[in-house]
C-alpha cells in the first residue's frame, strides 16, 4: 500500500469518525395509549366525539382500543428541521373479529427552514396550546379549530402568514328536494390565506387569526372570510384557562365536520366557542372541565360537548385518567331531506392509560 493510498484511507476514516458540525440529529417521540370507552345514548358510538353524528335508537356500547398510539421523529441539521408523525386513528382495516389491525395514517410531514415551513402540519389557524387536556381524543372538537393540511408559511416572533391547501367541502345548489350532492372540488385553484398575530409572556399566550378563502365550485365564485381568537392564560398556581372563539365563513376549519363550507350553493357562517379550565390538585394530579359548541346559520346545525376529567402521573412518563361527559346534537333543519331536524344526546365515560416515549 503506497503512501497516497494510506493517506486517503486515513482521511476517510477521520471523516467518518469525526462528528460533523452539520450532522443530522434524530429525536424520537410519541406515546402508547390504551383506552376503555363506554357510550350510552341516542347518538351513534364514536371512538372520540367530532362534529358529525348520527341519531339512532338509544343504545349502549363499550370499546377497548389502542389505535390512538402515536409515533414521531424529528430531524435537525443546522437550520433545517424535519418532523413526521403517524398514528392509527380512522383506519378502515381494523376490526375486532380477529386481530384488531390498524393501518397507520400520516398526521405530520413538514420541513422548517429558518422562518419558512412547508409540508403537512397544523393549519396556521390552530393554536395547539389552547387544546384542553382530555381522555377523549382532541377534546371538545366541536368548538375548536382543528385542521392539519399542506401549507407554505412564513413566521416571525409575532406574525405568521400562510398559503394553505384549498378544498371546498359542501353540497351543490338544487331546485328540487333531492338528497345532497357533494361539491366537485376540481375548481379549487386559489390557496386559502391566513394571517395570524401572536403574543406570549409569563401570563400565557394568545393568537388572533384572519382567514380569506376564494370558493368557486361550479363557477359560482364566493369569497369567504373568518376570524379566530385563542388564548391560554395562567391563573392561580399551576392552573390555566383555555379559550377559543371563532366566527365567519370558516367551514371545515372549525368543529371537525360540525360545519361545511357551502350548503346547497350558499356559503355557510359558523359561530363556535371552546372553554376549558385545568386545576392542579397536587404535584401530579389535575382535572379539566371543558365545553365546546358550534352553531351554523344556513344548515341550522348545533353541536355541543361537555366533559370533566381527572388525571394523575404514576411515573414521569406514565399517566392515567378518567373522564365523563355528554355530546349533544340539536339540528333545526328544514323541509329538505339532506337537512333533517334531529335531536339527540349521548353520555360517555372513558378510562385512559398513556405512556410517553
């Protein structure tokens, strides 16, 4: 082996064994979650309450599950951050007949470079710090902004400006009393625009957001606007108050299917609110009481979710909780078959065990 070859191998070995200033750092996260859920009432069972719901004859159901377990990875290399996350909620593969297998679903897949973020993650309208701590996945979703989607965002200390994936969710206009016909989304070509202002301090944080949307289903152009306010305020000791208020043509951005963007060709207007107060009984034991509510003007739907819970940490990574609550539907509707009048409510109790990775 000549001197040149020896030197080359030595340099290669030094390169491979010396940490680079731009070496990628890996961070794994997530949790394992086991649930036991009991529902009793006239609204069909849901693994967690979202803004949808089907009225039925009064029934009772218990379900055990672990599909809310979640895994994520964060990659950091200099100024570049990548984040991806999956869970198993909503899978059509799983069933309780044999194996309860569930397919993974993509929650997040985004890249952040300095002030810019691109990829799928929380919508700029969403302030996740104001979500209530609940056993029910997502908590009072009927009163919350809760959307993940692909976007391009620029962010400073106090401002966020974003273009986000356009999608019109609703029903076509009709002159006859026929069943609803879903809007064709082939004409969604202008991104939704969101501007958000943030403030934070020792007292907590707040965000104020504005949404502008151009909806053009079937060449019937309509401009939609809406506003969102969210805050988390530290109160006494370790307690905190969490609040969200939403109004306007927010459609799918608020209530997780409690409201649509357009109803029979008419743009929908939504009023939503969410309130949660968390109290610490001790160093590791706490409770939250929460309420979420959404009302729509065109479709005349009304959804509400109330609950109270108790959580405690058995170890720093393992917590256990129990929650009871009620989910209610009170839709006024009209004479159209696709907008029936329906009223119902279901009570629920849930036990959860969660191990953070």
